[in-house]
C-alpha cells in the first residue's frame, strides 16, 4: 500500500517532475493504487497495491498501463520497477507487461521452509 511509504521518501518522490499517483475505486472504496516518479525520459513504478478481493482481475496491469500512457505523453520513454523474483504473481505481472529483466539484486537471501 502506498501509505506504507515513509513521509520523507514520499516527499522526495513527489518533488520529482514525473510524480504520478493513480487509484481505482468501487464506490467510495479504493481497490487499487499505483505511483510513479522520475525525471527526464525515465520513470519508476514506486508503489502498486490492489486489495485482495480485487486481485486477478487485471486492475494492476490497468493501473500500470494508465500511468505509463500518461507519462509517455510527457516524454517518458523508459519505465523501471523493482520486482521480487521469488514473488511469482509479481513476475507474471511484469511478463504480461512485456518487461525486460535488467539485473538481479539480492538484498536478503531467500529462505525456503519446505
């Protein structure tokens, strides 16, 4: 959820020229949200959340596509996002968006509890 971003970090992102926040709602209930930030010809997806009852309906992909379309109109040509390779739904979403995996970073080694 985007409200999980710490205030100083969010303020830094909001100061960048390409900061964009989108949401989807059903009535008064927000069911999905996405945020991008960046400058020049590049933007980064910094947050994406869809409530559990609305997952697997294409909302995440719709939010990403809408953000990319809006930012493309402002000169953004390159989009980036950090994906957790061990998170299969994230990887599938990235693949469905025709993402190219550029690098692998390991912040913490994975632990399998099988």
